[in-house]
C-alpha cells in the first residue's frame, strides 16, 4: 500500500509540479518523511504559495507535524499560531 501511495503521489508531482507542494508535503508527512515534507513546505514558502495558509486546516497533517520545530517555526512565520481549524 505504501509503495502505491508513493507511486501515485510521484505521478501527481510530475503532472502538477510546483502547484502541489503543500499537498505533496502532506503525503510525505503521512508516510513518515517529515524532512521531505519540510523541504516542500519551505519551497512553497519561498514561492509565496497561498496553499500554505490552509495547511493547518488539515487536522491529521497538523497532528503529524506539530512536534516538528521547523514546521512550528513556519507556522509562526505565517502567523498561523492559533489553534488549528
């Protein structure tokens, strides 16, 4: 199942490229690859990706990432420090 998720998410990444960084970060976070998730979120931040404003709306994603100091630093930088929606 994990291999299938990786395969399908890679295909989405190839098809949509830069437009799905936050989505792809979620996939990597769910798969346990927080480092890759943070890399994608950082790239999205540098590109002023407005999808970042909604990342805390995904409670499961936020739950997976909330103990990651780099994620929380990004949350703070974006001004999203309140309780996840």
